[in-house]
């Protein structure tokens, strides 16, 4: 997997981050973003570095693990579990059957007196329960939420594809089924309750909502607005009357909304959906123009699988201090290729 070069140029507030982590063979590949931490058993030093580039180029994390090989060659590679603001949760294999989990926080690189990047080992396992949050005392608080609203516009099940943070005093979060709708919950209230908001119907009413929705849809919260995008392939007849795609001979999908420019959507395109080589297109929805193109190596994921995600990196937030919008507004984009 090719890594983007870090040229020291200022980055926008958000980047596109490859979910596949590059494994370094030496500890010499460092930059101002590098942070390190010991594994849980103390046998290895884990070093994490961000190889950053401005979109539409895709950035990536690089991990180096010192000491004897922590796992056989057949073991899974390190991977990213989730990102939020300037924080990344990742898993690193430390044996043939065990992962250690780390929280990587990017410091404000290049600013005088700014704190350095940090890497923290999670001493306890992240609970996979309906509702759990980590208290300031580093203990998990678990409580079952109540659901007293019937999701009449959704199927009888909810498949979670992503999570959005709305915030506010109630700490509102949303668990999103990109084919169906959003389960919202005020996680900071003592009587946490779930309520449901359906997503807009598909652009093409006959569309069958199956498969991976990330090939066609994305949702984010930017500046207090819930922004949602759907990609719909549009065809036009050629001179012989045969329908053709607007991006002739290209497979296009994986729409990803920008977190710093509310009018930009990134699309991944390939000549053949099985190709290792892809391009990321930056589309300006305001002016309906192509803003930029960057090559991307997608050799570790098949087809248009969930390959990269948007990630905030340049906003350094002190513990517990968040800028919370008073109101949240929904806004939709519809893209016809």
C-alpha cells in the first residue's frame, strides 16, 4: 500500500483517512505526529504516525511495533475501529489471538506551545452494549436505553452502519442505518430514550435497498447540520440511442461528504471494479464542477468496499470542552452521475 507524502503544507480541518493501516518495518519513519506507548504486557513499544495529505488524496496511519514479532505472519494487520474529531481508536495484534486497543490523539502540530500527539492503551475492553460511555474516571457506564416510539417507516430491524455525534447538553448521538433511518439517543440524560428519524426515500423509487449502502450513501454532522448524500447513476443515450454512463467506462461510488467544506463530496472511481488502482474525485456541489482528482491504491480491499472515511484532525479539544450547536438542521444532497 502506497503512503501519501507529508510535505509540511497546511492541512484543512478534515482529511480522508484510509481504514487500512500501513505496517512500518523500522522506527525511523517518524514525523511531528508520531506518538508511542507500551503494549499491555510491556513487551512491545507501539509507535503510530500519521502520513497526512490534503483531500482528495487519502491519508493513512503507520504503525511500528518494536521487539519480537507480536504475531505470526498470518495474523490480521492493525486496523482502525473508529474516528471522532481528532481521536482515532485502533487495534494492534500483540499475539496470535489477542489485540491491544489504543486511542491516538493528534496534537496541534506546528503551533508554538502546542501539545504533542499522544497514544494511550485502553486497559479495559470497549463494551459492545446498546449504550455505554466512558466516565472521566476511566470507568464504563452502562445503561439500557428505552424506546417508546415505533419506527413505522423502517423495517423491523436496524443495521448500524455509522454513528453521528450531534452533541448539546443532552449529548445526543445517532446510530445510522444508511438504508433506513437514524436512532437518536440523549446519552447524557439519566432516562436515556431512543427515537427514530427515517432517511429520505431513494431517488429511484424502484431501487432495491440491499448490499452495502456506503456504495451510494453517506451522512455526517457539519456546523450543526445533518448532511446526507445519495449517489444515483444516470445514463444518457449515445448517437446510436444506447444508454451510457456520464462517466463513460468508469465504475463510480463510495460518496464521502467533506467535514470542512459543506459543498464538497468525494467519489471513488475505477476503470474496473476489481482494479487495485482507483481515483478519488472531489466534486463541488455548489458549482457542479470537478474540484480535484487524486490517485489511490486500493489493493487491500475488494471492489467498492468501505475503504476510507472522513476524519477531523486539526481541532485540538481540551477534555470535556466541546462547541455544541444549539440547533441541528437536516440537509440533503442528491447526486446524479
